[in-house]
C-alpha cells in the first residue's frame, strides 16, 4: 500500500530538490536504484545535516537494503560527493544557458545568469545549506571537488568578462569575486535554511561584486 506524501514544507523541499538533482544527471529509468538512493540521501542530509546522518537513515528514506546501497555507493561520503557533483553540473548549466541568452545584452546576460544560479540554490531547499557548508568545512570530504568547481567558475567568469581591446581580468580579482558569490550563497542558506531565499537581495549583492570587473570600479579612477 503506498504511503501518503508528507506535507511538512521542509520535507517537501528536500524531496523535490533531491529529485531535481538526481534526475538532472541520470535517467531514473536507466538507473532507478541509484536515483532512489540519491533522493533519499538528499532528504536525510537536508533534514539532519551531513554529520548527523547515517547510512541506516538513508536506507530507510530510499527503501533499499544495505547490500543494494553498497553495490551502488562506497560510503555516505561517496553519496555526498555525488550530490555535490550533480549540484555543480546544474549550476554551471544554469549560468551557461540562461533563458533568452542569445538575444540578451551583456548586462542582461549577467543578470539572467546570476538569477539562474541563485534559483538553483534556492530551489534545492535544505540540501543547499548542507552542500554549501560542507564544502568549506575543515577536512571536508568535498575539498578536492570544491577546488575543481571553483576553477570551473573562475574560468567561466573570466571568459564571460572578456571584452575585445581590453586586458583580461586579473585572475586574483576573478577568484575573489567567485569567493564573494559563494559567501552570498552561504549567507542566504544560513538565513533561509529551508530555502525560499530572498533572491532579489542576493542578486543585488552579487551584481555589485561583478561590477568590480568593470574598469570604472578601479579605486584609482575615483574622484
């Protein structure tokens, strides 16, 4: 007999974000067990936090056996890494392919890319906070993947900011802006742990950071 869907908004947000993350990278029809484990883990991590979550809780949420779990993933850390990689893929795709992209000016593209980036985080509900905080935690199991993701976003921002006839943006500045954008997201996830971020507020903050790439923001040119 099917169980009734829970109506707690935080649980719904965690479940929906898990489905979005899992289905964005794999086709459930091709690997339904893996998708189910990812959904279950996303729900458990979102509700309890990564450190307080156990493999047993993931098994209960995903309705799979321990043997099935370990056939699919090596450990709880392996599941976390997979969810993080899926999240990065979704973020990169959102920024690279904003709605209406080809018809937009550079300013419009920047705004659309920032909003798309923030919406992916906000729509992930409690899971966003877990992934954001875990990747920057001391001795994080996500450290290697975090550094790889930062390199990808640094490269993407440097390429997006390049303009004919102008020098390339200083890589130190690009890295600082990406770090600032991450901090805006951490702040949003901390203030709104269940999701429902103030996207407009976060967007304004990030656009101010991006303005640093404009030569007019150089303090030496200020009067």
